[in-house]
């Protein structure tokens, strides 16, 4: 089913008063408040392995950024793989790409349509605004459509009706950590609203260590708001709005450093906005309709301030303009896009020679300008979902979806491209026998790029003993090519050239002038595909004096094929469906509450990954594990400590221990909360890639929060 | 339990085998009550005559019928010259005690406030309080949600339970005072994240019709199951509750009357001590709480909506 949990309850009618109330004449009656519970699917009946990260776990983890809590999910590869860009991938394959997992924020996809990725820095929500995160481990395209490929992360923000008062928070730490947050909320007669503004800054990995010479600091500002209005007891309207602004220092591109000198730092500037409206109507306790519409837009651009070297002398000078000449582009195309061949043959090409002479005659001013890597994406999405419990033993979720995606980029697309998709989905859960749940689901979709697709899933959950459920699941899923993979036409224009280069037509042979390297997608990329088989166990039980336990085990076999495994950047562009990966392994997660004051959480995964291309194994840790211990000491004090292990990411093991102490106390009408956290790596290895190194081992920060 | 010590009438609770804590607790209760009932039964004394006083004739008639059916002849309802008065509900209890020269009075299903006001030294009265005891509700909670460790309990000035509350081993009872009642919403929002479950006492002000929506919606959104305080709340969306029905109250009356006849004094006001379990199956399922076959037998709501 699409929903695992849900929150819209309903005053449906009246019910008899308590037994002693019959003795009275004026006793009022309690309204019946029911229930999406009837329509929700408990974890033990979901045809998938699910990890739920609630506020307690988030709090205990001490995580500062959203992506960090994903370390609590078994089998999840999590790291800042590329300077300040986090990568999160369930059963990780490629380290830098975020293409194979769907991330939802209150049901709205933050998977960016134009360039197939999830930008974790820019998700417009702070951890403090999150109520819980539900992670479906395994393909879920049957419920969520394309791109729910290896899993789905569903981030559910706090309902404003459950948020009281205002909050201010300040966090200071080493490594340039400077975070601030203010949040406000208000309840009113038929609803509530909340709004938060969060600002986070840090210096990333260490500056001054090559190749991150310029540092990889970042500043992220997010705004997240939600308002709920209940015009009647059957209807709930929810407005979601927010956005983010990120400023990321980006490392220099090695390919460009070979032919040019950077004259300024590269900064990725990104702005995002979203607005969504949900209308939910409870026709009865067994029938619910939800209509969701949202729009989102994001703009990104990264500056490349460069002085191009003369290709013959290797020094600065007007000859650098040759890289933006029409003649060198023609030669590049004539060589079939072979970069090395082009550069080798250029000195002997008469047209290039003439252009070179023209540039030298221009006066000797260095060829310096700015290129912009720009991306603009817009999505409009409408979905109607109907949930019906049509008998005590059968429940159906069905719906339709229409989506319009638009990508615009002068650098990557040389214009605008669009994709419209239409979708139909249905998921049926039946209980033929009381302890058995059979789930059948399918998702049909059609989009302009990939045509028709269908993703099925079948599962059976059998509660063999009370609190102990066995599970078998078969699922197929797809990742559809994004607009960039399908319609890329890379043309990097140079702007802000010195005045002496004003007449580009005369000096460079064309206007506007583009970098000679050009890549064009053939438009033949097919969807990536996955087939998954899973056997699982879910138990929720008490073990005598040992206390309460929740255990999930998963054995899986996943085959991924038609993968786009090659690089897709301006210098290397290989849009081929030639990648294959096979995962098989076992995962476990255990939550154990030995007493009311202690929570121990253990996760572990052992995954055998076979791939026909090395790049598909860089983010695949064979062994990973985590432990989290949370202890409420009393008097408002708490302690938590966590251990994370991944062996290996790209041949580098990741091992770290965290410790946190804090206290929450009331001071009159206000509540003061503070915590001190320390992160200690347990080895000196870089993170995923050689350049990702910290100069100081420890990270620590102090957080002070006032609620009033 | 019921096999070990046969009792007239249906069993109070059919707890499944192996549910040690609940079984032991209930066995202890049954033993105490069974002995009391048996002691009374072994005395070949004539029936105590009682006058029934209720706010509505229908309630009085229904209770009299149940008393005849389950009373084992110990209590006989008469119109006049009764040895004692059984007053059903707050208003009847007040009226019975306000009558000049009233005789012994036993209130049945009387709220905490009325008990405090009316049951005074020398009043020749006692009361079976409305609601269920903390121990019984905790037994229900532990049975259905054995993983729960931190239990939130919200008490107001009118609640059936009053602080300090004693937590059984292994549980932490986080008792929050809600006064005035308008603080309920903010306190729920603040405290719920710290709890595994929320247990509600009978409280006509704090957990009456006007707050059910707030309590149940807020707790459900935060995935914190609510238990208690009564059948009405369970049907509204609470997971489960121990609830005394008419038959349970009749049994409690027999016990109080037997004590009064044996000693000439009323025992202290208290809860009925006999309960039925009501479960909202759908809510329990949404929380993935295991409703065992033994408990399924006792569920009385949601199957007959």
C-alpha cells in the first residue's frame, strides 16, 4: 500500500455513553473518532522491509543534517562523497549519482526530474521539522512509480496541530559549524500552522588539502511551513510551502584545470520553492479520498571563472580563445567527439591555425571569462488517490497521477525540454485468513521519454505466531531516463570576456561562443530495471526480563540491468544501458528496550555485489553495521552514543563513534534544552574518495534550544 | 483462573495462558473477591432488601433485572421498607444522601468528585466508583502492548486516579497534571513524543466528549496509542480499556453488600474490580498491536458498529 501510517482522523458520529452514564440524565456522549487506522497498513502487513526513524531516534542520533540519520537504515550507503555533496543510496552502487532512490517530502517527490538526482543539501526541511521518516527497503515502483528503484524514503513533517509554541536554536562547533533556527506555530479554531527558518553553515572537509584547495564549505537556508485547516469534520486541507537556498563551494574541475586557471572560487548557488495543497475527505471510516497538487521550481547555477591557457604555449594569453573557437568545435565533431584526437590534430589543422593567428593578432589580452553551469527545473503534479476498505478482509488503494516536468539549461540542454507523464496505480491487500495478508500491486505509467511502463509487486505476510510475521516479496521496478540523459546537448558558453573580445563572430568564428567540447544524447537511453526477491521476518515481542524487542530480518536477491553506468559529464558522456549489478545479502535491524530508560538499536548488513563495471561498486559496502544506545538518565538528562561502520566505500573503510549528552529542563514558562555532541572517526582513511579528508579528527558542537 | 475456582456467571476475564502478569493479578483479585462472595454464600442469611434509586426508570429497571439474574438472592429489590438504598449514578447518590434520615446508601457508578463530596464520616454510605482502576488499565495496556515502557498518565482535579501513582516494575508512569483543562492540548503536544502509550483515567471534565477529538487525533498523529478510559473512548478511537458493565457492577454491589452485612459497616469507596475488556480492533491493528485469540474473545466493539 502507499501509506504506512496516516494521520487524518474523523469525527464520524456518536456512540453510547459509558455504562454508568445510563444512570444519568444529562451525560454527554463522546464523538466517535475513526479512523484511518482502518485504512492504514501496519508494518507487519506491508509487503516490504520498512525502517521507521521517529523523532526519538533522530534525537538520539544527534544528527545535524537530514542525510545523516539515514545511517540508521541497514544497507544504506551514506557519506559526503564529493566535498559537501552527500550521497545516500540504499544498496549503493555509483558513489556520486543519486538516481536510483525516490525521496518524498510529505508525499511530494524531491527527486529532481531534469537531472535525475536528489540534492540532500537542498531538501527544504530541517530535522527538527520531521515527525518521522519511513524507509521502504526494496523496489517500490508498484506503489510509487518510476524511480522508486531500490527504495523509497518518505519524510513526514510535523503536523502543525502537534507543534506548540515557538522555538529558537543555536548551534556552534568546530569546522565552522554555525547553525541557527527559529520556528513559530499557532493553533486556531479549526486548524494550525507552523513555520520554521533554518540556517546551517560549515566548512566541509578541510580546506587547504588538495584537491579541495578552495574548501568545500556550505551554507544552507531552508524555510518550511505547513498549515492545516479543517472546514468540517470530514475534510482536511493541508497547505505545504517552503524553499531552500544553498551556497556550496565547489572544488575545481580537474579537466578544466588542465587547460585553464581558475580566477575565482566556484560556488553552486541553488534556490528552490515549492507549494502544495492536499485535500482529504473521509467519506466514512472505510473510505477516504485524497487529492494532492503541488508545484516546485528550482534554479541552480555554478560559476566557472577561468583564464584559458594558450594550447601551444601552456601559458595565459589570447590563444586560450581557441578552446571557444568554431574551428576547434568543427574539428572535435569531425573527430567523432574524441577529445584527445582533437587536441592532437588541432596544431595541424589549417582552419584552427588561422583562428589561432587571428586571436594572437587581437592584442595579447588573456582569454578570461565566466562560464555558467545552469539548471532550471519545474514540476507540476496532480494526484487523486482513493482508499477503500471494501470488506473486513480487503483494502484497495488506487489512483491517478498527471505530472509535467520541464527542464531548462543553456549549458546542458541548450534550451528547454519537457516530459509529461500519466500514471495509474492500484494496490490491493487482502486477508484470506486472519494471519495472512496477500498484497498485489501495480503501477502503469506513460511518459514522453520512455513510453509505457508497468511495475508489479506481489507479497505475502504470514503472522505465524502473534507478533511474529514471515514475509515473501517479489517486485520489479524501473528508473526512467531523465531529461538530461535523453536530450542532453552540452554547450558551455563563455561570457564576461574582456572588451577586446567583444566581436566574437570575428575573433572566435561564432557568437555566442561555446567551449569546443560538445555532447549530445542520442535519445536512445532505455529505463534501468530491477528485479527483487525477498524473504523477511518481522517480530515485535517481549522476551521476558530482557524487555521489548522489534526485529526485522531481510534476505534479498536483486538484479539490476540496463544500467546507465558510464559518466555523463561534458568531458565523458556515455549514455549506454550497459551496466549490470547483482546484489544478494542479509540485513537486520533490532530495537531493544530493556527498560523504560534505555533504547538500544542495532543494524547490520552483509551484501555481496557483483557488477560488470567498477563504478557500480564504489558505494557498495560489503559489510555495514550500526549501534545506537540512548539512555534517559532522569532529571531531564540524556546520553546517547552511536557507532557506524561501512567496509568499504571505494576501498576506504568508514568507521566512526558519536557521543552526546544533553539536558532538557523547564525554566518557568520556557523550556531550555542543550546538548553537546562529539564525533570521532576511528581511522585515518578518507571518505569514499581520496580528497575527502578532515584535518582534525574530531567534530563537536554545542546546541542550545529555547522553547517558549 | 475460572477453572481453578468456579464462580457463578461468566468469567470476568478470559486471559490467555502464559500471560503471567495479567493472570496472576487477576487470579489474586478473583481469589479475594471469590472468598468474600463465598463467605457470604455460606451464610444462610435472608436476602438484603434494597431500594433502587436512579435518574431514569429504565436504568433502575435494567439494573434490577441484572441484580435478580446475577444477585444469587443476596440482594432483593423492594419498593419500601428497604434495609439500604442503591443509588445509581451521581444524581441518585446525591438525592439518596440528601433525604432526611436516610439509611445506608451505596452509590453505584459515582464519579470521583461526588465521592469526595458525599462520602464523609458518618454518612452511612459508600460508593462503587465510576471507571476502572489504574492496575486494571495497566494490565490491559501491558497485555496488548508489552513493549510499552514509558506510560503517560494525564490527571486533572476531577480524575478518578490521583497522584502519586505507583508504577509496576518495569514501567515508568509519567504523571502529568493538567490544570486547568485548557492546558490539555499544549501538554499533549509537548509530552506525547516522550511516551510509548497514553493512559487516560475516567475524568468527565478532562476526557469527556469535548476533548476526545483533540486527544485521539493528536495521539494518533504522533503514533502514540491511547488506552482507556472507557468503552465510549475505545469506540471513538482509543485502543482498549477495562470497562465495568452492568453485570460487573452487580457483582461489585454483591461484594459491598456482603461486607456491609457481615460487619455493619461499608467498605471504603472503590472501583468495581470486575471488568470486561473492550478493544478497537482497527486501531490496535494500525499500531501493529497483537490481539491474541484469548483477547479476541473479549472484544466487544467494532465488530458491531
